[in-house]
């Protein structure tokens, strides 16, 4: 309810990338945001706001160079639920 349709899709993609690849690097997050939010009038604010929401809600935690799931249980559930057939932007796939 807090995210508009474009930032909602961005959040889903970031979370799926983090679950499947074992983390979300700053570089990969930027690539995904640029692809999904092309033409968004305030892309930087949208990115910061979306990360803030995902951190506040306990999905992601900041680590040096990026983000990881705060909970391994939620990460594993997310990967099983949304990761099937997902090709990571980072090229990495966590086992």
C-alpha cells in the first residue's frame, strides 16, 4: 500500500535477486532500478524510499556493498516462492 505500482515491482525484483543470488549488491540494485524506473520523475527518491521501506519492514539489512535478507527463513521462503525460473541480474545463483 505504501509503494506505487512501479516501486512495488522494483521491490519484488530486488527481493527476488537478493534471495536467489544470496544478496543484492549496490551495483545490481542500481541496474534493476534503472531498467524498471526509466523515465520516473524522481528515480533517486524512489530508490531511497523503497530501500527504506524494505529495511524498516525487516526484509533487507544493509551490509558493506549492498543488502541481504535480514532473516534466512524469509530469504529461503522468498526464493522458493518467487525464485523459480528467475535469472539473477548479477549472474550469481545461490544454492
